[in-house]
C-alpha cells in the first residue's frame, strides 16, 4: 500500500473515546461535541447516586438516549457501599469540597480502567458541564486517574461556550428527566435543607 495513502487512512480513522456520563441531560452536549472528532462510547458508572430508585431512573434515561441516538453505552456496577466507604469521612464537607473530589476520583479511576479494558484511546467525563463543578479539579483528577492506565485523559470544560445552556435545551427537546440534586445522599440532604421554610 502507498505510504501516503496509509497515513491518510490512519488520519481519517476516529480515535475511540470513553465518555463517563453522570446522567442523560449532562451527556447530551458533550456527546455531540465529541462525536465531531471521536468514536464515542458512553460509560454510566455512578455508585454515588442515592437512593437506588434514583440511580435506576438516571441509568434508564441514559439507556433510552443511547437507543434513540444510536450509540453504545456500557453500564458499570452499582458499587454503592464501596463508594460510601471512600467518601464517608468527608460527609460533612460542603458541596464542591474534598468529598466531591474523592467522588470524582472514585468514578474516574473506574472509567480509566473501563477505557483500557474496552480498547479506548482516551477517556473523559461529562462532569465539567455543571456550572457547580470546577473543571480544573475534574481535569487534574482525570489526568491522575489516567497515569498508569495506558489511556490518556481528554481535558474539557463542557460548560464553556454555552455548553450548559445547550444541554438544558437538548434535554427539554428530548424530554429527558432532569434531577435537582447531584446524586449522593449528602447532596440530597443539602437540597432538603434548602427546601425547608425559614
């Protein structure tokens, strides 16, 4: 085969990326952005979500979106006890504190492992689409999770350029369930506190 043609074919083949998805609404905009450059597979791994009925609801919405949009989704195990063991000592931390960083690390390490097992070239996460989450923290942890896995982390801040607005618009169009708390029992308690009359 002609060497120039071989290089051209290699350049035209999209790299595989495993996209950790925290929920269907947050998956929408990052998926569309990444699809322009990559062969995207979603990975739903969120043992932080509480209660289990909420976890099932979010998982089912991701599965529905994958059927309707025609992409593959890998469902990770619901390791709720292992997740709780990893973060329990930081239960009193405010939203966005060290507990959240431990949670990102727990999920991104599992994503790096899944990316390696499934032959992905890269992995990333939808987490940075939230206006409440710091992309710098998520990206730092992503690179640390990538170290030693043999799979590179794709750095992103999906909330930029109206990414969050785009995700809310697409979610409405697709009639996706949109939750009103991050997912864990601690964020659920914080939501309940905010709802109480003063």
